[in-house]
């Protein structure tokens, strides 16, 4: 994939906000809502609009990098280690303008291993305190179908689900295609808004020892996409790279496939 996706802003905006609430929306997802006056200028494009989330280390103040054009990482590394915020990529699960700014929802996947919750952001999400600060850097949209796309083929695991929910919600009503949504448990499979012509299949693993992404990949390998389809495959790296390989084998041009491995099992 290109270093800078076509729909990434040339001058990403950096925002600050604070936590206003947090709630468990399913066994695997914790939703944290942040808000603040700066969000009044956030231009939400729907779909899988994503951003870089910055969290202060422990109870330290929030120190954010300086952003110049698309450059921010060098400045980020110059922040002393004890003060440097944790940085992770997330999708806007929902956004609302308010009278004094805006509210933004972040759906965080809760990964469990032998009963222990793993990951900095997951720990933050389940213990999020109202008023605690966060920063986020707008990165735009990844989902980028060509104008002549005859259908969409979408596959994800739980880490890609917040973005895929947004994509299905915002697709044109005339869109046709297939969406394969793998989740840890059947209780994570909730109703999604999608065009009538898009077949949505939930694939719950229901097995804590199963490798994430395998069910979605197996289902994707059975798909015979049209030559002018557009595919979007995101989640565990094996699903992303294996999905791209399977779609190429099925005859789909690499230029019509967007894939991204968010993590590695």
C-alpha cells in the first residue's frame, strides 16, 4: 500500500479532548466517548475514518507531538520517554456536534489472555475516568473504492469491525456485495446498518483458543469476486495478507484491494 493513502489529509489536524463516559457495549467492546470544544472543527467523513489516539502515561500530563504537514513522528520520539504518550490507531465509531464542540465515540477491543486483559488502550478504556485527557490526530479514510466498482467484498476480525460498521452504514443504498465479520463470541454480533444488496455474515469463533481471522479468511477464500469488484480486508495480519493473496488468486487486481494488518496473533 502507498505510504500515504489517497484520502489521508495533507495537513492532519491534532485535537485534544477529555473522557465524558465509558460503557461496555458487548463482551469484546468497550466504548469510550470523548468530548471538547476543539472537536467543533473536526471534519468527520464517516466510513472508516481513523485517527491516532494519544494517551498520557499513567497520571502524567498529556504531552503531544508537534505536527507539520504529515510529519509528527520525529517530534513524538523527542518527547522524553517518561512523558511520551502511548499512541495507537483507532476508528471513529460515531461523532456528534454539540453546542460547545463535539463528542466522539471510540470502540476499543478487549483482548483477554488466560483471564487477563491485555493492551494499554484496553486497560485505559475499562478504567477511563471522566475528565481524563486524550489527544488524537486525524488520518482520514482508508476505504477507497474505484468509481466503477460493481460490488464490494469486505472481511474483518473484531479489530476491523468498528471501521467496517461505519463503511456498511455509509455505503450507497444501491451497493451490492458481501461482508464477512468475524468476532470472538456470538454476543458480539449485533445488528448493523447495511444496504439491502450487501450480504452480512457474522462469524463468531466461540473458542478462546482459536486463531483470530481464520474463519473470515476461510470464508473469503470461497468468494468468487467479479473482476470489477472492490475488496477491503482488515484485521489480524494473517487475514489481511492471506485475504489479499486469495483475492488475487481469484482474479481481482491488486489495485482493487485495500488490505491492512492491524495486529499479529
